[in-house]
C-alpha cells in the first residue's frame, strides 16, 4: 500500500523522530550528549519503509529549539503522539515501523552512557515511550 503524506505530515514525523533523539541527548547532558545524538541519529537514518524515506529527506522546517528541556518536550512529545495517530490511520504497519524505529533510536542514544542509563535518561525514555503509546 502506498501512503501519501502531506508536507505537514512529514514534518510531524521528522519533528517527532529527531526530537526524541534530541530529548535523549538533553537528558544525558551530564554525560556524552553528542555521542547520544550521533547514535540516535544513525538509528533514524537506518529506518526502512515509508518512515525511512521520510526521515531521509532534508529536514527543513523541523524546529527543535527550546530554552529548556521542558520547552523542547512540550513540542516533541505531542509530535510523537500525533505521528503515531497519523500513521495508525493511514497505514498501521508503518505506525509499527515508526514506533520500532523510535525505540531503537532511544535505546541507541541511551547506550552511550557507561553501564545502565542514568535515572534522567531512563525517565526520558519512559516519557517518549508513553507519548508513542498515547494514541
């Protein structure tokens, strides 16, 4: 099935995906945020299917600026929920693909910390997962 997404739909998916990685990097700011961002981004670039094609496009218009992690989360967490809702309506298999892609990205970002992720990173991963599952 070929799903047509508007430019706004694609922007929502990219904001959600890249925003999730940005939130993970911000949560691990005391550790290695650049490595978290790199590992999470590599996971996003490895996506396949419609999601992979959307994430591979240039990310014009994605606004991940925020004065705080809270400000960024206020923008990204609803985008994650909206992306899942959009994909569930149009192509449930791509919704599963998107969720899986985000989960791999946040796991990759969390693994950049020595040993187990710290409580701040683990909490951010839970918030991202909750936003994905809120639909």
